[in-house]
C-alpha cells in the first residue's frame, strides 16, 4: 500500500514540476521543504492523514491560483475583445468618414467648377447688357437731339410763313418793297429745305419770284393775292402735320427706348444679383473643398 502511494506521489511530484512555470505556489521555496517533509513522513511511517492534509492544502492552493489565472485570462480576453471591437469601430467610422468626405469633396469641387463657368457666362452677359443699354441710350439721345432740331426747324418754318403772310399784306398795302419779298423768298426756300418740304415750298417760292419781277398791279389782284394766301395757309397746315408726325415718331422711339431700357435694367439687376450669389457660392465651395480635404487627410 505504501509502495503504491509512493509511486503516485512521485508521479504527482513530476507533474507538479512541469507546472511550476504556471503556478506561483509551486515556485515558492517552502514547496521543497513540504515535499521533504512528506517523504520523511512516509519513511517514518507517519500518519497518512498528515500527508494527505499537506497535499490537500497544496492542491487547494494550486486550484485557487489556477482559478485566478483563468479569471485573469478571461478578463484579458474580454479587454482585448473590447479593444478590438473599439478599434474595429474606429476603422469603420474612419472609413465611413473618408467615404463621406470624399463624396462631399467631389460634390463641392464639381459645384465650384460649375459656378465658375456660370460666373464667366454671367459676367459676359452682364457686360453685353450694359453695352446694349449704353448703345441704346446713346442712340436715343442722338434721336432726341435730331427731333429737337427738327422741331425747332418747324417752329422757324412757321415763323417764316407768318412773315410771308405779313409781307403779302404789306405788299398789297404797298408798305413793303420787292427787295423784302426777294429776301423772304430766300428764307422760305431755306426753311423748306430744313424741314424736308422743298416740294411743297416750290410753288410759293416760284410765285414770289414772279411777283418780284412783275408789275406792282399784280399785288392788287384779289384772285392772285388769295391764291398765294391759300398756298401759304396750306403750307402752314403741311408744316404742322409734319411736326405732328415727327412728334409721334419721337414718342414711339421714346416708348420703345423706355421698354428696352426697362428690360435691360431688369436683366442687369438680375445678372448682378446672380454674379454676387455665384461669387459667394464659389467662396463657400472653396472653403468646403479645403475642409473636406483636411478630413480626408486625417482619415487616410
């Protein structure tokens, strides 16, 4: 019986020696003393209860340390898993952030390029509208200046006709000379040329020229006088009609100019607003590109 127990004890001791690297209890200096004491108990035939008690204490200590090591291993495994999960989540978040930042970077960059192209077109259209407005204004001013000159010429033509009627009355009353008539005929011809009614003036100028070379008795003939007066009156109506037509044309040109200028000014206002909006958008997109590039650099 003792021989079998001793064999088992040796085997157990050998197993314990193999586990010394794992359990601190087996590495303590007292273990050698305890083993020597067990051997001494066996040799002296000491009670087995003492030996078993010592072995039970050792087994309990080993089991305790083994449990502590297992618990530590589980804690370390849990901590490693938690760290692994955390780092994996960070990688996933970083990958997600990189993807989102890249997409946003491309979106902002494309938007910036589109806005820059639209800005170039807007600036060109704005310059064209401003040039068109300046040209229309210049033409309108030239047209108005010409109208004012023509209006003044018509007023002067009416004044010359009024003078011709007065000369006619003075000639009938023999208060005017042929030299005055000749001079007034020349003034009539000049005013007719200025207002573009030379054809209407020609018969009257010819009649005055005939009167200037005819016998003075011609001024006493009521029929001749009334004929000339009628021609002068008709010419006054023609001048008034010509002035009215010029005024209507001037009003039509002014209305057209106001409509055109209103449209151009509205277009210019809209283009200026669009230019400002595009410039602001371009600055925002430039800032967006810079910010997303920073995020990309950090996520990579």
